[in-house]
């Protein structure tokens, strides 16, 4: 199974014309990460606190819970808290007393993951302004801010580059970590054009889409390849699970230059 994941990563890397050294490094990592499928020992457990601030793109199929499960499998003792509600933007959260109080708690947060809507056009100014405000406050409290880049609705699939640009600019301006989930979706479609990452409404994620988001977020926050979750491998099926794992790993290795400007990877599958 792991060999197929790294083969898929190599396919993506070759499509991007990535240097052979990058492909070789990816393949060689397979042997060193095989232990990720095993449970951690008690002595290796590390505490980690993560606060998610977002809307229904975060809560649909409970992306934070999937992230929590991955950190447990990787040997962490995570504390994951979610402040989210339908149709909320970062400006709404900034004005919330509950959010402000939670951010300023005495023990602080290791990471605060911020998520807004696609923000390719109308929401872009708000994303830029409030991601910077949040990032400054998070740093003052000793934590790290991260931006969970989402995706446009299916009827606005042409907005993928705009969503990416807005989140990448916000991350650069606020010195936040970029978690490029939207890019990973496009990589996954390049590997499997029939993959269903959208839910029935054509906007919120399917279980596969939310699990891919969790993989990208875990790998972005930890800097490690995600462990294999046997429960989700059974639920999704091994071929689909491998595509998601390969897409997340490829995006982490490639960074925010995925894909090159003006060269879209793939579009969502049609009905």
C-alpha cells in the first residue's frame, strides 16, 4: 500500500517536472516512515493544543476530529477545540467575545487554524485584514497561526486560482502557515478524475474531501507524513485512500507553488 502512495507522488512530481532528487527523497522516505502504522509508546506521547476557528467547511464531517485522530496515531496527546458556525467569516469571529476569550486563555495554543469561505473575490479584503489581526494576537500569546485554504463551489470551479491567491497572500502577509487543502483536492483529481471530494450540495466536502483536508492539516502542522488510519482506509477503500495520502504528501513537498501559475491541475468531475 505504501509503495502505491509513493508511486502516485512520483507521478505528480513528474507531471510538475520536479527534480529527480525530490522524487528519490520521497521514495526513500517510505522505509523510514513504515512505523507510522503502529501505535506510539506511552513514553513518546507529546502534548499539543490546536484551536480551529471557521465555519461549516471545517465542521462538515468533522475535520478537526480527523486531525485529532491523526495526531493520536502519530504519538501526540492533542487538545483540539473548535469555534465554528454556518456562514461565519473571520470578521465575525474577531467580534465574538467567546473567540477572544478562548484565544487569550492563560495556557495559550500551539496552533490556531483559521478558515474562511473561498474568498477569491468578495471575501478577499476581509480574509487579508482579519487573518493579520488574528495572527498578531496569536503570536502575542506564544502560538502559531495557520490558514486552512479551502475551495470554491463546483459552479465556480474557475475560482480555484483566485482562492489559492487569496489564501497564499493572506498567509504571506500575516506570516502564517498555509495549509493548501484546495491544492491537494486538485492533485487528487489529477490522480483520479472520478474522485468525489464535494458533497451533495457541490460546496461542502464529502467524507473523502474532509479526510484529505485533515491529512493536509496534520502534515502542515506536524511537518510529518500522516500515519495510516486503518479505520479510514477500510471506509474509503485502499485505492481511494492511497490517492488522498499521495495528494497530501505531494502538496506538502511541493509547497504553495502547486500547481504552476496558469496551469490548472484538474477540474472537479462532472455528474
